[in-house]
C-alpha cells in the first residue's frame, strides 16, 4: 500500500528556467510530486537543476522534510552526488542503504548486492518517522564483521532534506516515499564496461556478444533488478567519468624506504601525542586482459610440447637401464631400492612444485619486462581492484600516473564497486597476475597525509609516503624529515616485480652454487 495518495492540482514553474521539463504539482495536505525530465543530463548540469528543484520543493513543502532518493549501479557516483548535495544544503540528513543490509538472511557467494538482503521493513519505518518529524534509530553496518553493530539517532526538521542513496533506492517497496527520485549512471561503471568490452573484443567476440556477457557476469543484479527501475526516476544523470580529468586536481606523493619515527611524524604534522593513526589492511589485486593470457598460453604450450618430448626420450632410456639392473639384483636390494625410490620421488615432487611456482613467477616477470617494465604501458593494461580488508569493501582504482622530479603525481580517484565485479571479471577470462598485501598506518592533519606502508610478501619492507594537494608543502615536509634525495619513484606494482625478480635470481644463484659443490 502506498504511503501517499496523490491528487492532481495547481502546477508551479521552477524559477522560469525553460530548459527544465519538470513541474512541482501541489497536492492536498501540503504533499507535492515532481514530473520528469525528458532527457538525461550530464553531472554538472544535472546537479545544477536538481538543486533548483529541491529548493522549489523546500519552498512549497513546509510542514515536513523533502525526501530525495539517489539510485544507480555501483561506482556510478551516487555517494559523490549525495556528498555534493549535503555540502550545498545545510539542513540535510543522509541515509545509506548499505547500512540496511540484513545478513541474518543467507548471503550467497558474498553477493551483498542481492536486494533480498535489504531490511526494507526497518527502512520504511525510519522514513515514515522522519517524515512525521520524529527521532528514529537508524542502523550502522560493518562490512568487515558482516553485521549490524549499532544504531544512531537520526532526525530531520521540517524544511530539511532526507537523502537516501543506494542501488535499490527506487525499489517498489520504498519509492512512493520520495518527492524527488534521481538515477545516476556512467561513472566508473560505464568506464569499466567500456574497458572490459575492449579487452574481450580482442578475443574475437562481437560487441553485442561482449556487452551481453558483461551484463550477465559482472552486473547480474543490476541488469535484473536495478535497470528496470530507471523509468521511475524524475531526473537521470549521466556521469561522464574520465580518469585523466582527475589529474587537474592531483595528489602529490613522495615515497621513501627511510625509517621515520612515529614521534617525528606527529611533531611535523602538529598532532597531539594522543592522536590515534588509522590502521587499514589492503589487498591490491592486479588483473590483466584475457587476450594476453591466451597469447601466453599458446607460447607456453609450444615450449611445453618440446620439453615434454625430450623428457619422454630421457625417461625411456632411464627405464631400460633400471630394468636391466633390477634383474641382476636380489630381493633385498630390490626392497632397499624401492624405499630409496619412494624418497627420491617425494623429493622430486617437492622440487617440481617449487620449480612450477618459480616458472609462473618467471612468466609474469617476462610479461612485465615485455611491457616495458616500469613504462606506463604496463600499468595501463592492468585493472586494479583494491580489497579493503578493514571495511570489507572493493574499489576499482585507475592508475593514471605521472612522474616529475621526485614526485609521483596521481589523480584522486576512489570508486567503490561490488564484490561481484572481481568474480565477474575472472569469469570473463581475466587473470590475477599479482596480489599485493599491505598494512597501512595513516597520519593526517587535513592538509598532509603520511602513510606508513608495510608489505607482507616483501619481508615486511616498509615505505613511507607523504601526500598532499600542494607540491611545495609536501616537499617542505619531506625536507624537514631529512628525506631529501632519498625518494623512490617507482609504483608499488613495479617494486613488487623488482623484488620478485631479485628473489628468483637469488634462488638460481643458490642452485648454481649447490651444483658446483656436488
């Protein structure tokens, strides 16, 4: 049953802006409804018009808050848009549908995008109480613990704004509550689909086949349950995401392996001794396209066939000798030889497993070097998915990196995506080439951030990163810490492969030394 019963009445224009195909229609008892924009608007234009629309609703709805819903796929920019609205309107309260997950219900394959996990009953109760001007207890959810851990008191006075953002914000169980419904698409979602389509097309699929496969594997829940709700949005916004555009407002980073004490960091940032740094654990997962994998497999299969034929010949000769020797030996010697063989085969199996792992690492290194090593083309051909272990979330990060002097210059980009993105990419033929495990301790005074990064697979090597928006300030902090001339300009993926290469060389040198001794 709908919460509101709408009736038609007098219409109002929005500040005489004729480009907007929208009207605010007066209802009985002070309730209002928006009519729809005809066409989608780009992010900047869409934000301007949604502000004008909300202002008009605020001027006509005076006895309760204005309710606004923002829906769209993961990574489209819902949170970014919601934060811009919160910054613009002082009397705004935000609710995230992520906090309404109910994991007492069965979670299938860690698919937290399943709409059946949403506690719609509690959400409807909270929305109704906010509309009535009452305080309400809204939930807080912890992805790391996969559960609801607390409730907070939320209230919004008449004339304010209640903002709900989430994938299912336009779901049929709740959309009747909202005065203004927004659907945002594009963003990293659109860019990622374009990128995947490009990679898959290299394998010979037609564009139609590619996009059908992407929608079914990477965005199954979106295709089935989110896309059908677009028609209920009053305003559609297309987020023209461009990774390079963020370089206009980049983050400047200085990286070093020099040890910097916590006391020195607190002092240089002007932080109190009681300051508690933020602890986070990451898994940075580097994934490469399916076309690269196929070419590797072809070359590897050719090499393997040659080596297999040689091995077969050698094995046949060895078997003949063994058969002759066994005939000349007595039963006791046979038993001893069998025991020795068992031990030798075990040792060989262990060695073969180690060699197999080594060969895999060598192949990755060869691929790394063939891409030009530390050249940007290597980084571009990888998709990096970051798993924040502390929060349980996944992010796609676009590494459009520039280097100048000692600085690593990166765009400020951070787009959260569904866990299904990773499994979807793998099912499309992508392959994980490296997973870098990091433990991070972060200190920040609002202007400058200093990260202490510890790498688990690299014998807990620690890197210190100084980050900020102002190049001169970052440089000054580095100088005050005595780090001038001691910086590392390589990215973490480059450092990881360099470390792996050095490790392989060390192992091979040890093998050579052992052979010489024997």
